[in-house]
């Protein structure tokens, strides 16, 4: 039985887990606490519900105005911008703005001054489809600096990020679907995120049309980083298969699974991680 | 006609009728230094150093980076792990700094500084502040001023002797919501009537001890040099007598400073508390105290509790209770509330609304010719009409830097902060001795 310590925390309107393997318990607990403290700090930058967060302040900008951002907020928005381009606009961190505005707001990042500029509309970010993944990536960096390389980080059950597998194990056993689903992969140094309609119903807007995403019931994305998998799994909910194939052709490190086939018909050229039964 | 009662410092967005829209617009028009607009006026740059890059130092840094005309040129921390983390972070935000382990080296080598921001453990504050003031620098020092009354007193003495500025980091004193509520609602509108009581708290849940990455453990010689028994004490200094001032100082200082700011100096304190939960702390882990404040109209008693074993109890706040109303304040706007007693009939909510002292929580209908009929409506709710969305420490730092420039006056200079400092140390004494401690106005003068 692997020596795994688990620590739980509530943040970003969901639950997070830090699992650390093969480490002395007190040290693991302190490392996990440091990672969870970092998570709370990241939330203070990224939450649209905190009046003093970067994201809440951005929503106050008038067209033409700029705002200096904290480094984490800037980094997260850089990834969001990149994912928007990489997914042909199927992922947008401002998709929810379509509930109150006729078109997506326009914004631009200014790296030299670590600022954001509002170009058009009201830049109302909702980082619900990327912020949790971004937080997992930053928490993983911290755990590695603590020399705790064997970890599994979980955000709300919808995004996971795995480090080294526990000793004598081929990977962290991660299921695609509900508890104890037989569709499982053994993951290490990989992130897996899922999106779907089962919990919240139809809640994902297609940023390109403003309509509810109904194309998939569930989709999963497997990538190297959690910010990418988080955003990509959401984009998968609104993309059709030709679009997905086009995107995957440019991103060979991504793998996508759609219901009902799941891991039986992965999309993308990345090698499928091993299944438990293959070990 | 709305009385022009809103001054710029308070950043107020009050309005008689339209609520959120005007509030929002009023805030947008605020020339926040963080918003980089075209054609900005050029301001003299103030070169500063940050001494201490722990949790509080990180919070302060983020606000400092938002403030125009302030350039961080040096960073100091005895722990290389934090120091390098800070330098890396600053490099990412295009702000290269020189780094120092020792603040005395920093003072010896940095010859173009105007000010320092100190965010180190409490027992370092007095020697560092005194040295920096004597080196001709203005100082922003985190609260508590010191872990001893003598240490705090020495800081005020040096401030007077050098003529340099000393701002203590009680950041709520520059918070526009607090400023507005104190100046307008409490004092001008007499919202509470006669103040008879106050209640305040900050409770925190049990947490793991602060640890450290093994590979970054400080050598024993370095720890000894800087006053720590071991790495665990260095990382958890707040629990140790001789390094920090205990929970009433760590957490309580925020609320007790507000009690003193709004009510004046207490005349006595009683307290109870103990080390009942943790096995490895010096300081008690819970305390409940009561101050007596001699107000013009009579005594008001103020209860304060700090728990480090539970976060229950509704967060952190200060509640001022009077015979006509109650104001509940917090740095967290969602906790703030105002309540009027039924007997407070001389001034109506509508009057308060008209004068901009309060804001209706739900906006009234835009079209007065329309009315909707449905189930019985709930009573209207009112709130403090201040919209404030900067990081909580930023206005206090801005106040400090603006005072250096000669365009403001310190909101919490060392001599004023000493009153709170003294009251907190006396509360610790009351808890330790389980007795009533008298406090005289003479004692609280540094």
C-alpha cells in the first residue's frame, strides 16, 4: 500500500485536494499547507467575487484604460489568450460577458508593463474554466521546490495534475467519469480535466455564438499543464470533430476524449497513457 | 440637494437615488494610481527598500508595485529562499532589485533611498526602524510596532528626534470605507446615538505549523545570529514570547486599533485567556478581553475575542453599538452592516439616504410612474455607500508616500499608533495576571 497523505481545502467555490506520496507526514502536511496558502493567494487575485482582485478591477476599466496586474493574474490571462487562439475561439475567459453584452469584450495584454488594456466593452472575466487549472500548476511548482515530487492535485474533481507516481506504481489511477469508473488511465506528469453537463446542466456558453453548448455531454482533455487541460476540456464542449482534429493537428501534446467512447477512441496523436489493466 | 460631504480621500461614491451606476462611475473617475492612463503627470520617484519578504512583505509588495512614482530598488530578507523568490518575482514584473541578507548592509550600501518598508517579525521592528530613521529614511513599519512597550516607545522617540516620518501599518486607518464611516456616519450623522458598547473579534482555524523546504534550511549560526533558536521558531515566530506579542498582538491589533481610533483611549482592561490547545506555543492560544472607554456621555465597554482554534463566529470585524444604531465594520465588505434601533426616529433612513450617508441595497425603480404589485416586499436595506476595490494595504502605503511628497498627512504616525500599542500590551498583561489593569492618558503618550 502506497504511503499517501491527503489534505483537503475549500477554495474557488469548490474543493481541492493535495495528495503527497512517499513523504514523512509532518513534512507532507507543511508542504501541502504552503501549497494551499498559495491557492488562497491566487484566488485573491483571480476571483471575480473579490472586490479588490485583479479580475474585479479589470471589470471596472473603460475602453482605452489600462491596469497593472499582479504576476499570477497576468500569467493566467496570457494562457487564457493563448488558449483562445489555440481553440479557434471555442474557449474564452470572457464568455460569460455575453450574458450582459452583445459581443465579447476586447482586451490586450502589455507584457512590458505587465498591464491589461480594455479595448472594447466591459472586460468581465470569469476564470472558472482556467483558474483552477492555473492554480494547480502553481501549486505543483511549489511542491517541487519542497522536494515533494510525488503528488496528485485535484481541483473540484474536474481537473487533476499528477507529479511523480507513488513508489512502485506506474501512475496515479485517474478515471474518466463518475466514481470508480472502469475507464481509467495511469497518469504521471500529466493533467486531465473534464467538462460536462451532468452536474450544472447546460451552463457553458459558446463564445462564438453566445448560445449554450450542447454539442457534447462530457469531454476530457489530457495535456501537460492543468491550465491548458482545464480550458481545453471546456472548449471541447462546443467544438465539432473536424474543428477538434484541426486543433489537435497543431498541438501534438494534447489528447481529447468524448462521450460515449471515452478512452476507447482518443483524439490526438499523443500516446495514450497506460491503463491499469495494461500494467 | 446633496450636501457636498464627500472628500477625495474617502473616495466616496454616494448618491441620492441612482445607486450602483453612479457609484460605479464615480469610482471609475477616481484617478487610481494603478490605472495607467495616457498623459499622466510626472511625479518624483521615491526610491525604497523592502525589509522582510515573508507573508506580509509579499502582500505589501503587491500594493507597492501598484503605486506610481515609487521604485523598489532593494530587497532584504535573512532567508535566501524568500529573498530569491522575491527577486525572481520582481524580475518577472520588470523590477530588478539588489538583494541583502542584512538590513545594516543595505543601509550601508544603498545611498539613494528615501524610505523603507519594514515587514519583519515584531522583535526586529524597533531596532530596524530606529536605525533606518537615524539613517535619514522615512519608515513604514508593519504593526505591531514592537513586542515590547519600551521598543515601541523608542521608535516614537527616534521619530521625533530625526524628524522623519514613521507610519505604522494599521492599514484600516486609510481604508476609505472606514474613513467615511467614522467621519460621516458615526461622528457627523451620529448614527449610533450614544455609544454604549463595542464587540469585535478575529478567529482563525487550526492550521499546520509553518514548515520549510528542507534544502533551504538556514544554518544554525545564521538563526542564532538573527535571534532564533531554530528553524521552527524562525518560521513560527508569532507563537514565541520574545519574538512576537501573541494573538492579541498578531490579530487583535487590527481590531483594537480601530476601537481606540474610534473610541479614544481606554481607561482599563480585564482579560482571560490561556494556552489550552497547542502544545508547542509560548503564547496563549485564545483570549477574551474587555476595555472600558470613558466617552463624553458615559462609559462604553468593548469586548474583543481572538481564537486560534476555530474560525467560527463570523469572520473579523469591529461592531460599534449605540442606543440609536449599530455599525459593523470589517475589511471584508461582505461583513459590513448598519442597523438602526426602532427608537431612532429623529432622522429617517430617507434623510440619511438624501445626505449620502447610506445607500439603499436594492436600487429603486428608475421610472417613478411605474409600480409593480406582488407579494409583500421586504423592508428596504441600507449599507455604507463606499465602493473600494484596491488591495487593502494600498491606500495606507499611498498615504505614506504622499506624505513624503508633502501632499498628505500620515494617517497612523508612530505616536498615535502607540496608544493602541500600549493598550494591546496591557491586555496581554491583564490576561497574564488575570487582573483589571488601569490605563491612564499619560501612559499612552509615548
